[in-house]
């Protein structure tokens, strides 16, 4: 009996030893930052001087911060353009790449390539494409007799332009997710529908789309979380302009923390923004699952 107890204790020690790297990394990079950020909510701190208690003043400032709510609105505008465009493009390309075509593996790799390329590199590339005077897109428009478009110089065009760029960068990941879902649909469903006289569109509408419901939920949630994290694109491409039209919530929080040194207020904004993301994702999940 004692030997069994010793073996159990020894196995417990081995288990603790094996999980120690994860527990240490979780404590250093998750638990400690979250706890410290929560403490910052009730303090004023600029990194240099000691922090001091201010109670709920950061929340009072938050609910009177018009610029922050403008940044949230800009982010929602981005999501309203990006998510439907992401789903349509990714699903359409996934259906095409799921067919038996030549060089299918090559095209799959090409579409996924932007996902693994640095976001800064992608943003600089598209910044050159969007250039009003020398950008390739405007040069092509001039070639066909159309006027230049101020892609990132006009407030009404800037956020849609960033949404198009973000869709191009991330579409490869969602193509993969949709292709996995497509390959899990039983072939006999399409065969039976074809025997009943259903055309391709009817098969897509009544078989493919319902069968991809769980994948659609995943794509919508991931796109939403990624969209709410919009930072690199406006930071590098527009700096939040013109006229704050591309100032995302994440960029605004970053500016408050590292440009103005309002660490406590930035922590308050971060927790409030995380709560908004949670509410939006839960609503989206309920809506998509009920369709």
C-alpha cells in the first residue's frame, strides 16, 4: 500500500513538473498583466511618476470621452464592411478551390500567403497602391478614363479602403476554414439533389450554406475579434486620419497609453472595450445560430 502511495506522489510531482512551464507563462503573461491592468483602472499613472488612487474618475472620463466613442463607431463601420465582404469572398473562393482544377494546390498557397506575411509589410504595400498621385489603382483608373479616387485621403473612402485591404490579407485563413467545412459535407446530398432536378444555385443555397452553419459562426466570431483588434492598418497607413475617420478603438487606447502616458485611463478603456467585444460576439453567435 505504501509503495502505491509513493508511486502516486511521484507521478503527481512529475505532473506538476510537466505543467510548470505553462503555469509560469500563464502567470507572467496573462494573470499578472490582467491583475495589474485591473489595479490601474483605479489609479493615475504615467509610468514615470508613482501611481496614485483616483477611484472611479477614469470611468467618469470614459463616459464623457466623445473621441473614444467616435473610435468605437469607426471600428463598427469597419466591421460592417469587412465581415460581409470577408464571408462572401472567402466562401466564393473556397467553393472554387474545392473544385478539381489545375494547379489547385498552388492557388491555395497563394491565397494563404498574405496571412503569414507581416501586417506592417502588407500595410505599406497597400499604402503605395492607394497613393493618390502614383498609386497603381489610380493609374489603372486613369488608363480606362475614370478619375482618381482619394482612397485614404478622404474620410468617406478611408475606412472602406482599409476594410478591403484587411479582407485581402486575412481571406486565406477563412478560405481554409470554409474548405474544411465543404469537404465534410456528404457527397450523396448533392447527388440526391441533382437527381431531384436541383441546379447548382439551389444546391448551394439549400445544402452548402446550411451545412456550413457552424463554420460560418466560427468565421464571424474570428472576423469580429480580428476586426475589433484593428490597429496596424490605421496606425501605419493613416495614423487615424483623415479627420479621425480611421481612428480605431485599439489605436485610440494605444495613443492614450504610450503617446499621452495615461496608463490608468488606457486600462479602463481596454476593459470597457473587451466588454463590448464580448457582448457583440454573443449577439452575433445567437443570430447566426438561429438562422
